[in-house]
C-alpha cells in the first residue's frame, strides 16, 4: 500500500501521480514509457523476450498495447514479429 507523508493511503491514482511527480519530476506514466521502450530495445538487440513478457504481465497490458502506446522512445515502427513473441 502506498501512503502519503501522513501515512494515509492515496484515494486515487491521480493523487498518487501528482505526489510522485512532485518528488521525481516525472509521472508514473513517463517512467512506464521509458521502461517499456528500454525493454523493447533490449528485446530487439539482445533477443530478451523473457523480460518483455514479464513486464507485460506486471503492467497488465498486452504486448500490442505496450508496443503501440508505451514504446515512446523507439523511433521505428516495431511489430511483434521482430521479437518473436506471440500476443495473447
């Protein structure tokens, strides 16, 4: 459970996002995009499909959603076949 400075749980993810951004200057979504982009890049360069599949499970998003919406920092249009992963 994530709490504020007074040890009170955040009532919404938006409130947590505001608090998080005040601490690190980035939103949780900015970090999700950066982590997804790095993981996709590792998949393409090193064939590290296990980490990409694990990240998909942790984030609760399909690989298609991750590649289409969270893969912000890779310029080329990446498709699932490039990593040889089947999207469920």
